[in-house]
C-alpha cells in the first residue's frame, strides 16, 4: 500500500489535546511502521499533557504508549516481522496518531480471539505488572498480593495474572461497585477505602499474617499504612504517586520485618530491558490471553479526535479497566 506523507496526530498544546497533521515517520534499523487501529490511554499520558511527565530524550512528543495495528513498512534490520503482520506494541510515545513507529522486538502478536481494541489495552499494563509484581516482587503461589486501585487497567491486569499464577489477591477501590467488579474478576477480597480502614481489614483477612507483595499507585500517606500491612519479608512496589511524592515512615518496622521497598518507571528504561519483559510475556502470558484465562478489560472507546474526552474520563476515575482510542 502507498503510505501517505502526512498523518493525523494528536499533540499537546497548552495542556490540551489537539488534532494536527504531522509527517508520517519512516522506519529505520529495527523499527517497524504500524498503521494504528487503536491506542491505549494511560495516566502517564495525562501527566505528560499536564507538563508533569516529559517524554524521554529522543521519544516522540505525541502521547501514547501502546498501540495495536498492522505493520505496513519495516526498517532495514528487521528480521522477524513482515508487512501485513497484526501486532500490538509498547512504544515510548507516538501512539495517538494514524501511524506509529515501534521496535520490532517490542511488538507482540495479537492473541487469538482478541480484537485490535482489546490488543491495544495489553502492552503498557501487562509489561508494567509483569516487571513489578513478578520480576521485582517475586510473587509466588499462595502469597497475598494487595493491589491499590484494583479497578484500574493496571489493577484488573494484576488481579488476573496473580490469580493465574496461584496467588491470593485483595484490592482496594473507591466504590462498592468497583469492589464487586474486582471480586467477579477473581479477587479474593475487595476493600472500599472510602468506608473502611484497609490496614485493619487486611490484618483480619490474613489472620495477622499480612501482605506479601503490595502494588501501589498512590504513594504519599499510603506508605506508612502499606508498611503496617506488610508481612515479614514483604515487598512494596511503588509505580505511581497519585497522593504525592513524600511520606514519613517508621524505619524500625522496615528493619524488624525485613521489608523491601522498591519502585520503578517503565517508559524511560532502555529497549533491552523492555525486550526481556516482552520475551517473558510471549512465553508465559500470551498463551493465557489466547485461551481467555486473562483478558484486557475495556471500559470505553473514543475516536482519536476525542482524545481530550478520553483524558477527562480517566481524570474522573469513573472507569473500570482500560480506555482506548480508535482510528
């Protein structure tokens, strides 16, 4: 097919998302050019729009960290993808556009039975959950995982993956309906943090054993409460800071309980790091997606030119699972 010289893209202007025309990028080296069918919306996109999360050096200023679509051109060093392949991909930016560049090794085949819309909701959350919960957190079968924000895209992914690998899952969420959704999805317990003290509830739930691994997107005043929740040798994984970047903690508890407190971001990591995660997902998670043991939860779709509405929905926190843009 003939590739147009220019494409529709969404750019950030004064804190808003606006449609524009950009030159269609050309793949070089290990890059492929994807004709985007759908793109996932993520909180880092919202932060970038607000000027709080600038793209890494060399990355596109167009927001969008995950896409699905069809490969329509390849760089000179591409060796396992061909024109016409249907893929989903983790990218460092550029997803909110009709065409997007991706490293071929960060492209994954679309699992059997998944639509382009569903596939666009997998890379960012599945890469993040696997890297943190399993690679950094070493979650094992029969251990307790606590997920704050259980109804988010990250949360719904973490619930399903943890259960698929034999762990026990408790989540927190901000409404009874969100809690019930997470229970229906497989969580063993759900706590409405607006109505209940999650620390006390978890101690009762686990017979004072505590939580082995916590995946936290809140930060701030949640840190000392998370420490109180953790079991001996527990691991706290910090992946976002919605309640702020600072907190006071009792370091004696960290020492006595032999806790590990760690954190990470994904976007700025180099391709080799991300490729290693992609290989593990291909081997251990994509077969689960192919048979429906786990699945992306899609809350709503918007057209590309409705990207600002999609961001407003994400900021309202009224969604469950993923928000997707379609082209």
